């Protein structure tokens, strides 16, 4: 009974939270900010009701810390911390509400499967197929965010049916997790990337291109690591891949949809990126406000062009009746993070801590703050705070101190930390999702599979950052 009431209350309060956020953007009335805080607190309450004990542990710890800070510091009153903190994430939470709409488009056709079938003749090497899986994870993350991990892993498992050896598990799992980690550095629909760019007021195109190039470098680095892994294990996955493709060609006499779905998929992907850039350049709104509008227009336009309005209404009905509560863990965690951020800001603790780290790093021989910033994000990731929540927490604190670096380099350093957290932390959402589909221990999927790669990737990106600082 309580769960049903909690789900209904959560669905209503989140919807009204987002509605009043959009109204406040257009009309800038103080009453809307108050309503956002009110429904933010209601969402937090109902979210706590419906979450299980494991999911609620970290948000409760953050809330307890915020309460202690509010009680210990007169400048951070208890009521103000919660009231202001409930609306702190008003730009970010609507993205979590709207971004799942993109998945509705990807469900309409077999875009991904048909694209693989079209390219299968070029994928007879383990290294090219590995690179494809990494790149495909990044592309699909535009549409499905965390869901891209499950989708690409299942595609690889289906394609390589019967390949269940530990070597094949490393091949599939590392490609998917590494690909998703790179997406946090350039995919504009990724909330952590969008938030960092918006808060630090970095140039979107510059940050996008820079992150994309780093993602490509990471892809090539992953292929190199695969080469040495195969050499160490004294195996050749390429021969097995050629066998699988040969069997697939024998069992499939015709390629359904031909070029239509791959071309349509490329058009959809390109149109989403271009529309985001154009809207960000033309509209007097920051990136976090632009993306939800872009997604809504893009999704509705797709269903109108495809003449599938009935399917759209069905997706809307399913989302609001069943799927909306699946976002409860992220909503509750981000609302709790927002409350903690306000407590830290009003007490002055966040600025003092970051100033201390900054001064130490700048005085230490041979390093600077951009060496340390990714490691701070990674450390919080090991405490269970996901890349999005860490980004929100750290970006707000970074703004409180003067950093003599280009905003785009700070964005790269922070998103590098997010990527490292995804690669190495066994208790963040991407790793847990991967463990759910491959039935491996999260520690194995993260630390054991990726520690060497993560160290190499960290120094690769930091080398680029340090060279940029010199010029």
C-alpha cells in the first residue's frame, strides 16, 4: 500500500517539478521557485518511500551530513539548507526526466542490429570488432545513456552466441564499459557532461570536439591493450570472429531493410547533435535548459514523420504509468546531493576544502590542480557517488575558487575523473548494470579488468592537458 502511494506520489511530484521548472524559465516568477522547492521535497519524500534499503543508504548519508552541517554552523540554517537544496538541481533533474524519451525512437526499428549486419564484412578482425563495440556504445549512449551498456552487451552476446569463455567475457565487458566511460567526455545528452559545460561556461563545440578526440584516442588505446592481452593469453579471437560471421552469412540469405535502417540511424544521430548545437547557439538558455526542449522536439518530429502517433501516445502512457519510477534512485540521490551542496556552500566548508587541495597541488613539485581533480572525482566514485552526482558536487565547489585554466580544460579534467570512476568503481551504476547482464562480480568488471587501462588512459589525457597548459 505504501509502495503504491509512494509511486503515485513520486510520479506526480516529479512531473510537477519539471513543469514548474519550465514555467520558471519562461516567466521568472518567484512563486515558481517556491513550487519547485516544494515538489522537490515531496519527490525526495516519496522517493525514499519506494527505494529499497541498499539504494537509500547513500542519499541518507548525504542528508545526515547536511543536517549535521546545518546544526553545527549558524550560517547554514537547517530549514534554508533543505528548502534551497531541494531546488538546487532544477536544471539537471528535468534532463533525467526527458532524456529517456530518446529511447522511444531507438525501439521503433532494428537500427543497431541492421548496422552491424551491413558492416560485418569489415569486422573480421578482433581489433576492428572491438573498436566497433566501443564506438557503438558511445553512439547509443546518445539515445539510451546507461541503457547503452545493456543494449551493446546483449547485441555482442547474441552475435557471438556460444562464446562464453573468460576471454570472450573480457572482450565484451571491457569494450562496453570503456566505451561508456568515453561517452561521459563528449556526449552532449550525458547529464554529467552537459552540467559541467553549462556550470563552467565552457564553449560547447570546443568541449565536444576535444572530448570526442580523447574518446577516439581512448578507443585506439583500448585496441592496443586488446592486442597485448591476446598476445599474453596466446589466443586469436579474429579466427573465431570470422567463423561466427561465416555462419551468420550462411543462415541469412537476405539482409532485411538493406541500407534504409543504417542510413536512417546515421541521420537520427546527426540530427540530434546538430539540433542541440543550433539551439544552444540561438536560444537565450544554458545547455541544461536547451537539451530537454531539443529532445522533445526531436522525438515528436520523428513520430510525426514516421506517422506513428499512436505509438508515441502508447510510449507516453507507459512512461508515466510504469517507467517514471525507475528514475527514483537518481532523483533521490541528486536531491540529497543538492541539499548537501547548499549546506557545504553556506557553511564555507566546500570552498575551504577545495582551496586547500588547490594550494597543495600548485605548490607540489611537478604537478598542478588538473592532475588532482580527476582523482578527486575517482575517489568519490569509490564511495559510491556516481559520476553525475560527483560532477554536480565538484563543479559547484570549483566555481568558488579562481582557477587560471581554460574552462574547456577543467571540463576535460572533470570528465576524465568521471571516466575513471566508471572504469574502476565497483559500486557506480554503469558497473552494476554490466554486472547484472554478464553475471560477473562488480569488482571483477571494474578494477580487475580495467586497472591497467585506466592508469594508461589517465596519463594519456593528462599529457594532453599539460601540453595545452604550456601553449
